């Protein structure tokens, strides 16, 4: 397959509008004089063996600060940079990542606030496979990778149910999962009597069970499981938009 066929396939995959925006992006980030100098020097190395040619081309790109179309399409970090620029410039969306940590589930998670047209829409905990990242630490690189991944799923995150619309018991279990070092909430019958029974009744448990069904939480909230009255599992924290913290992120700590 020729490189032109590759570009045509990429155009179909990402959509014409977004593909055409790459040209505008490249014009914004690449100095015209540097680009001309790059191609001028590139013309002097055409006779090099292919491996040496590719190596020299990459060196020249770094030297002149040049990014080309194939870099954006086929280099992960360059794509993430463009994807962030496109969402923020063309779609007027913004993702602010405020915390990053690795979980016990071979993934990396973050707290993020999502805005559209300068209006905060969601506060989420996002989870992505650790293979998407170069390391499992809080870093500026991981922040911009998270932003790009979240932009790809932006509409889905806006569809998450709002935790403020849920019962107090579900909110409390959700908060316990989010705050737990183990990312879980285990409630035994004894725990229920000591901590919860003065605030909740059997009707609240029935209400919780109906919410589990409504929001399809059967895999993250279980009942009478291995000796526990209620268990909230780790992925529960990724299932809601915690709208209680919108416009209040400076006071929110994970």
C-alpha cells in the first residue's frame, strides 16, 4: 500500500473535517523558514541508505522543529497533541486533569473536569489501560495523553448519570470507593448496624437495588456477597459524573 493510500484511509477513519484541520495545525506550529530549511537540507541526503535516511530525517525534524502530516498520523504523542488542539480550537472543549494515580487493575486513572463552550459539564474519574502511557506517574506527558483519550470519549462522559441525582446511600458508597486506598467499599452486617442503620432502613437498600438495576451497576455493586451485606467495587468510581464538585474544583481533594 502506498503512502497516498495510507493518507486516504486515515482521512476516512478520522473524518474529512478533522483531517483537513491537520494542515491548519501544522501551519500554526511549524515556522515557515524552518520548514524550507528542512526540505532544502533534506534534498542533499536523498542518496543515503534508507535506514540512514530515516534516521537523518528525524534528526533534521528535531533540529528545525518540523512536524509533518505523517508525524501526526503515525506518532502517538504527535497525534495526542493535535487531538487536544483540535478539540480545544475547533470544538471549544476543555479537559482539566487534576490528579493521576495507578490502580490495582492494570490501569491509570485520573480526576478530570470537562467543559464545553466555557461551561463546566462533568467531573469524572477516567480509567485507561496502563499500556497507553509511558509510565505510571503523575506527569505533564501523562496529563496530555489523558486529555486526548478523554476527548475521544467526551460525549460518552457527558452521558454519565449525575451522582447528585442518586440516593444518599448510593452517594455514600460511591464516595467510600473513591476515598478508599483499596478502591472498594465493604459493608458487613456489623458495619451496617454500627454505621448505617441509624440513617438508613431496608427501604433505602431496596432503593439502592433499584438504582443498581437502573444504572446497570450489577458488576460494581453487589449484595450478600461472600459475607458482606453490600460491596462497592473499584470501577464504581468511573460510572458517574460527580456534579457536586463542578465549579468547586479548587476545594476538592481526592
